[in-house]
C-alpha cells in the first residue's frame, strides 16, 4: 500500500485519530444501564452505532467476543483474502475511501477501513472486546432489556441491536475420524500463521468462496495440494486492477469521480443480482449468460475435458454464492495440485481416505468448510422477548421471518441486523445502510413522541412476510434448479429465507415509505 500523503490518507492508514466515543456510566441499581447495547463490532455494529450517534444517543456499548473490531475482516486472515465485490461498492456510501489499492481490496485494507470509520465517527470508545453475550431478556415492567454476559455480568439497555453477522460461527465438518488426525488443522476463519506450509503435503476440504481464494495462494507454497470437492462452485472471471497512488490522489481530490466509479460497479452488481437471481423467471437468459461466462473461463483455463467436467456446477448460477477468480481453475492444472471428487470416507491420523479407498498422506488439513448460518447463528445468542417468546424457538416453529429484515413482533426495542429476509444481496454495506435508515425512522418517531418503546405489529410482519415470500417465487431459488447446490442460502426448512429480493434502491426507498403505524410506539 502506498505511503499516506494527506491527513485523510494518514487517518485511513491508521496513523491518526485516537478512538472516540463518549462512555458515561449510568447505573440502574447495581446494573450498568445503556441507551443501547449493540452486539457485534463489525460493519453492522459500527453502522448502527453511527446511526445512534446521529440521533443523539451517546450512552452506548458495543460488545464483541473477539479482541478487536472489524467482524469478518478481523477474524478472517487466510492467505489470498480479498473482497469479492468491488471495493467501490463494498464500503459505506457516506464514507467512500479513495485509498483502496485495487478494485478488489485485500482483507487487511477492509480491517483498516473499519478502524478508520470507527475512529472518524467516534464509536470506537463504545467497544468492549472479549465480551460474549449469552442471552438477552426483555423486562416488560422496566421496559428495557437485560443482557447477560458469559462471565455472569448483567447490563441493561433501552434498545438492543444484534449485529452479529451471518458468517461468524465456523463450521467444522463432521467427518469420520477427523479428531484422530495427528497433523496440523487450520480452519480458514481461525488461521494461524505459525503453522508452516512451505513444501508440506496439504489437503483442503471445501470449494466455496473461501477455497476459491485460498487454494491458488496455498498452491504457491506447499509441496502437494489435494482439494476435496463435494459440490463444484460457480467461478466467473475477476475484472480486477490496481489503483495506483495517482488514481487514489485523484479520487481523494475529486470525490465525484469515485462516486461515478461506484455508480458503475453498483449498477453492474445490481443488474446481475436483480435479473439473474431475483427475476430469474423472466430473465433466465441473464442467468444463463453468467453461466456461459463460467463455462468459457473453464474452457480457457483447463485443457483436460474431464477435469473441466468435474469442476462444472450442475445447479443454476446464483443458487449459492458465486465466486470470481482468474487463478482458481488454472491452479488445478499444476502438477502438484489434485482435485479430489470421490468424496471423503474417513480421516486417519496421517491422511484422508476417499470413497474409492485411495489414501492421501497429509501433513496439514485446511478446513475451508464455511460457517453455520442457521443452527447456532439465528440468533447468535438467546433472545427472550415479551411474554417469554424465545426468538430462536419461535423462528423454528413459525418459520424464519422479520419485518423489513430488522424487526420481530413480541421483541420490543430490538433491531436484528443479521435477520431472515434482510440481506439485499452482494455488498453487506447495502443491507446495513437500509437498516440504518429504518432505525432512523423508528427511533426518530420514538423521540418525536417522547416514547420509550417500539414494537412491530404482527399484522405488519405478516404482510411483509407474505410479500417477500411471494416475490421470491420468481427467484432462481424457486424458479430455477438449485437441487444439489447444498447452499446456506436455504434454511433448515428448505426456504430461501436469507434474502430481501429487491434492488438496493428499492430497499432504501422502502425505509422512507413504510407506515409508522406498522409499529406500536409507546
Ligand atoms: P461455504 O461457501 O459454505 O463453503 C464451504 C465448503 O466446504 C463447501 O464447498 C462445502 O461443500 C464444503 N464442506 C462443508 N462441510 C463438508 C464436509 N463435511 N465434507 C466435504 N465438504 C464439506 O463457505 P466459505 O467458502 O467459507 O464461504 C462462506 C461465505 O463467506 C461465502 O458465501 C461468502 O459470502 C463469504 N466469503 C466472502 C469472501 C469475500 O468477500 N472476500 C471470501 C470468502 C467467503 P458443499 O458445497 O458440498 O456443502
């Protein structure tokens, strides 16, 4: 990354601005009380805190079980980590960063961007690290939340915001014998640079978005690499380029230019998302065109027709997170890299035995096996609302749902950012920003009426659920062929309940338009 040249660049590069945040201690009896407790110090939690600050709330705590801020971008440090959405789009619209080193920035740049934003918007001082939330319970008499931490401490808050993210519970595969493996084991979300890889026999399990990034990097260093694929992933070409210092200077001096670039990257992403995925029934040809780009990339990268066939997905583009890479396919043509497709029978102390009975000796096992999006993550901690309603239990008994992807009936003064039907697709920042607008409207009304509580009505929630599920009928998830995709986009009941199937523009506009009577404010 080039040397900082301006005060703003210095701030982004992490040399300026001490952490801010105005932490006043308010006690209610023996319990520390806050205007709001936010769980999660990633981009969702930072965005929520910025919104609360804008509305005048200063007595805020952001709790995170990790030892620093940034969420995904603090936790993930595997080799090859970059964003897979152009950085111009993968950032807050209100805080464009002219200093990305490439169109697809590296993971460490995202982490620094998180630090920069937290400092600039004065929310770092709210953060408490190494703090795990076990549960939260609404107290109807006191009309606030009691939050219990893993160490037994309790705190209370008028508002509770769960910003725990979708991809934060690493998934360890339940493969026979895995515990008996005597070599080194690395999950990509718990990377350890102290484990040597150079020249060693390495096996990667999994071929999702993470594997697509890590496999080409590992291939550069290891002695041999065996990649165990269960389901092939869609890979499209990556149109990436360096943003040299003079381009960064230009963006810093002429922000309109950067906004124009963002407009272009947003437009491409939006068009692909809306037409190829949300409106699949009508625009199937756009989806097929994306598939064709993947086919052409395989053809250009790999001569061996059998290998190409093994890497070809059999489900429609978009059923699971598609990836981009110019190096992933070519990596399998290297003599020391093998794609294993027979399936894993068991793992032994010194290697992996596949279903054909073939054993590969392995020194290091890399688990690129992703995250548990549903079972332990929806919600990420126990949340008990009004009338003892348990959020996780209620979702499982009644289907995953949330009004506008952020509120749930019977859970007063609660916003859930990693909610069912919340993700507007692609850049997570789009989701966070429409949710910030939603919070602004609801909390603005609470302030306007000098009220203490808000709660979405059952009727509004059902209406939204009806609309979102009906809209999804046209999506690739239901109108296309997702059989065999094994996608985390589908919940435990087989419903595609992660996404809000609209354009970003429409998601943002809806937050200005929903009827405030959809909430009981008192
Ligand atoms: P993932 O997409 O869930 O992929 C996990 C992989 O592990 C899949 O190939 C899966 O196979 C395989 N797997 C899991 N359990 C297995 C088992 N028991 N036996 C064999 N294979 C097994 O996880 P991910 O690659 O970590 O990506 C998760 C998400 O993180 C992505 O969808 C994306 O949203 C995000 N991500 C973003 C970036 C970025 O922006 N830079 C980078 C990486 C990831 P099956 O498909 O057969 O289940």
